[in-house]
């Protein structure tokens, strides 16, 4: 049973527009969330994270929003650039004692069209 | 950000061979992880280590083994490779200095077993 779900396998966006990638989770124990970006044949690169005590975190063109009541988070990329084309993974973890593992979604492939 | 290295990047090998995938990190992180990922699927944790001489199996059953004799080194070994082991193997280490675990990934090893 997937605890972290990315329901859109792919997304196409025009260059300069906003990209919105969505992620849902089921485990209420999760208290922090991360987004990773992955190019083919490379390892995931950490993008941005958010703690459950916040509802928004911003870093340059990337903003993550968290809606705890809906168990939903989203990554906004503004403006989108062709170099953003990659697979984006949502991950969740909880800071319980001795627990350092992350649970990943299946990823959303973003294509930014020039 | 962690510097984490994996070798080889690509490996094609015959059934029954013994292989070792190397992973090293230079940031002094205590925690290290091995994931397996197939195209379009989530990352599955197969092994992790919280420090020297500590190793645990992850959520996904794997016929591989790991060792952690030095902080910086976390190799993964397959005693007898099979076609079902064909996959991408990703090594990661994590930093908990900010109170939340952020995992940083190596570039991955893409394994093809014929």
C-alpha cells in the first residue's frame, strides 16, 4: 500500500509558465517532506523540503506548499525552464526516535516545452 | 551538500558472477542507504546503516549484502547475479544536523545482468 502517491505520471508545461506537481500521503506520522529532481541515468538531487509545522517554503523559483488536513503537498516551479525537464519525486519522513527512513512516490515526469 | 560517489556507473555482467557496487561519501555522514529503482517506479530501500558496524535490511527484500567497516564506505555485494537483479542502484547518505534527515544521492549504478 503506497503511503506517498504522485498520481500524475507526467506533466507538460510551456516554458515561462508555472509547473505544479502534486503529492498525497496517507501516513499521519510523516512530519517532513522533500522534493527531489532526477535526470535519466543520474541520482536524485535534493530540491527543497518542508516541515509539518509550516505550510509554505520557498527557494528561488521553487515553492512547496503543505496542506496537512488534506495530506497533500505541491511543488510550484515559476517560471518553468527547459532545464527543469526531469522526473520529480516526492518523499516523506518522520522524526520519531531512531527513524531516518524516507518513503518515496513513483515520480512525475515534467516536460517543459520551449 | 554531500559529495557521494558510486562506481561503476554502468555494469553489464553475466548470470552467476559476483559483483560489488562501491559507494563512498566524504561528508562524514553517519547514515547511509542503498535503494533500488526501476523506470517509472518509486525508490525502494534495500539496505541502510546508521553507523560503523551497523547494517539493516530495508523494506524491499534483496539478495544483496552490505558492510560498513568505515564511515565513508558502504559497498553492496551480489554473490551470484541474476537477470532479476537488473535495475538502477542508488546510494545515499544523510545529514541530520538541521534536525531533519535530508538524504543526498550518488549518481547511481545501472546494472544489466544477462
